[in-house]
């Protein structure tokens, strides 16, 4: 479901000492990636077929539709990711890239969408979709578990059940994935915000390699249809 196992970062001291650097925790929606690959494969087959087997303006229309369709699909399915490193949180959304130093993170929340608050602004994290259905299912499981694990008088001759042991950092299938990701990010922010290299300004860059080809394809398609 994600490129990262969701393991919480190492808990260091109040002032982390210089040491080896570890790879970023990278989170993305695997279902979005699968859908994106399938859409690109189907669209590519249809466009190539139209260019080879058609005549007149149709091959050129199909060629103009290629960037108009491919780049938005890539932007909204394959591109989104959230990378949590030692110094900053890197959020790749469909059309923007947001770099937030940990010291600038004001809050991390997951209501109807996963969001990071920094610099007085709110930025959504497209790569961490919030599933209310999954969250409700997790809440129902927690309620049933609380009732089941409530202390009861053991029956004569029965052995008490051993308590459930949770391994810290291990993925919990009984919790919503987005909530587990937010827990990891909050721990990262708490641990790394005091690092001297985790300070700076929030940077927001537009993804022009997606925007520009899409606009060119749209202009070409309108020109071909109007001709």
C-alpha cells in the first residue's frame, strides 16, 4: 500500500547528534499508481491505433490528445508522494511541490483529507488519501476489542487469555492507513524539529513540466478542431 512500511523514525535525544543519514520515509497510494499505469496503457493503445489506422485529421487529433491526457494522469496518479526526511517534509502534489522544514510544521491532521499546516497556510497531501470507510471500520473494530478485552470473571477450569502485544512501529491492519501515516509524520516532526538543519522557509514550486505540455496539447487540439 505504500513504499514505506510506516516504521516510526528513531527516537533520538532532545538535540540529535550528527550521525548517519537514513533514507526518507516515502508514502504514496499504490491503488492510484496501479490505476495510473492502467489508464496510460489503455490510452496509449487507443492513440497509437488511431494514428496508424485512421486518415485525415484524426491521427493529428490523436497526437494532440496524447499530452492532454497523459500528463494529467501522471500528475494525479503517479506523481503524488510524501517524503519524510531528517530535515524536511517533501510533499509532491499533482501541480505543486511543497518543501516544509520540520521546524516550520505547525500541525499535521487528517480529517477529510491529510493536511500539513506551515507558515500560516494549509497544504493538502494528495498521496495520503483519507478513507472514511476504512476509519469507521477501524473504529468499530476498536469498540469490539474494548468490549472483548474488558475484565470478566473467568469460568472454572478455563485458562486466561494472554494479553495482546503490539509491536511498536509495526503496521496495524486494524487502523486506517492514513492515520498510521500521520502518526509517523507527527513523530518525525517532534523528533527532528530541533535539528539545526531543519529550519528555513516553506518553499512552493509549480510543476511546469506537467502544466506546459498539457496547455500545448489543449491549444493544438482546439486549433485542429477549429481548422
